């Protein structure tokens, strides 16, 4: 996973406010994994997106 490219192509800034503890945990991960904050965040967001395609209305909702 560390060798994979996760944040390629056109990039766009995103400013969000999240819980202080989450940011602190991400900062620890950055130090321990030798990955950038951008890469860790984009990996997490891509995993969330792939688990919730229904939010994008790409898959019909179960009734």
C-alpha cells in the first residue's frame, strides 16, 4: 500500500473542520507511516466513497 499512488491527477483543495483528536491521530500516523497527510486522508475518503456508493446514487437503494 505504501508504494501505491493514491493522490494523482488534477488536485483540488478541500478545507474541513474535524475533531481535534482525529487530526492528532492522523499526525501520529503521518510520522509512523512516512506518508503524507494528503495521502492518508485521500485513502480514507476513497474507502468511504467505495463503501457508500448509494450516497452518490450510483446503486439503487434497497427497499
